């Protein structure tokens, strides 16, 4: 018999030490809420797979994190979300990419794991799979927040592909045209 | 990117990760999150969810390497995760959260910060963004 444990993250990057309170506090509160949610679920005997999915759904629903509702935008101003889930005991897993309308991509990844003989579905086929299984979808405009429009505009100005929370700087663009900063 | 790893009192493990990717990414670009073994992995020893620069995490097979170091070299979860974050990916590119089957928790990163939280049955709990806060 060992003890339960849980860990979660909301992304990594060049997060400024002087992050303003109005940006820091909501994220810390969300982390605390999601941690408490996961602890309660583990204490009530839910399987870790259910706990991990539950917590990630909650994080996806929070607009301040880069997933689900808070997803950042592509160069064309669209969203393309991706997710995966894995059960350690059985090594069963499921993954999805290129989602534009699915509210909780992590739950679609779990359906891929449980309802298909495959591991990974992407783009139109993943969207069709979501609709075939009654997964909640919305118009893709649901995911396009004013803050993420502003972040895309800023990234385009500097011709950079931008990691979570990293503030773009006016560096010389890389030759590949698909560079990163961190 | 967001993620969660969990282990119950019987040592059952799971990992989940979800993301919108990079700001201004090329349409059609796929990162590490849905690539099993890169951004997400779980077996009978541990569960890992990674975040950061997807291409570096894929090249480093980050999540699977943590499990492999435990499986083949007998490292603890903390040792294995620290090795991968320090040695397998460039600085400023990666963070991860991980739990082991015996309830160990670790959350290393080589970026400036990582939004993170953890708790275990022995009463330990942490919510943090930067190192040592």
C-alpha cells in the first residue's frame, strides 16, 4: 500500500518574475482549485485516469491557460488544439490533434483510447469522431479570446512563434521562418 | 499547455496533457502533447506530463526517457526527471510534472517558471510558479 499523489501544471516558459498580480493571482487560484478537485477525487476513490481527465478538463475550461478555452492562435488566427491521455497499468492511450470545435480535447483523447483500436486521430477525422460520439462542440469563435488575438498580433509583429507566457522580443528572425523563443 | 498526473493508493498511475500549441504556429503543426512518449507517458513505474518547446520535447523523448531511466538504470523519479530536464533538452525549453507508483512527486523545469501544483497523502502540498517560491 502506497500513498496517493497528484501533480499538475499550467505551462512553462519565460514567465516574468514581476508578473502583475492581476495575471498571477487568477492562475494561482485556478491551480489551487484544480489541485483541490484532484485531491477530493483521489480521496473518494476515483481511478487516477478519471482524476487526470477531470483536472485537465477543469484547466481546459480556464481562459488563462493555453488549452481548451484559453488556446492560443495559429498564424491564421484559428485554434488547433491537441491532447493525450495514458493509463499506466495497461499502457492504453489516446491522442487528438487539430481540433477546432471540441470543448474538452482531453475527453476526446480518452474516447479515442476507449472506443477505437487506435491511438491517434487528427483534424477533420477527429472532429467527425467527436460528433459521432456526442462530444460537446461549439463554434470555434468560442476559443478566440481578445487576449489571444492581442498575443497573436504581438507575435506577428516580431515574426516569432511564441511559447506559453513568453513575452516576444524584437530578435532577428531565424532563417526557417518558424522560430521559437523561450 | 496544461497537464495532470496522478497515482492512487494502490499504485495505479495516469497522465493527461492538453494544449493550444504555440502562438503564431504554422497551421497543421503538431507538437509534443499528443505524441505519446514525448509530452505524455505512463507505465507501471511513473506518469509524466511535459510542457515547453514541443519540438525539443519530441527530440528528447522526454516523458518516456524519465520512465526508461527508472526502468533500466534504477533511478528514482526525482533523479530521472532531473536528469532529463537538465541533460536531454536545451535550457529554457522544458518542464514536467511526474508521480511514481510509490507516491513520489517531482516538478522540475529549466525555463524561468512553470505554473504548477502538487499534493501527496503524507500532507505535502505546493503551489508555485518560479523556483524556490
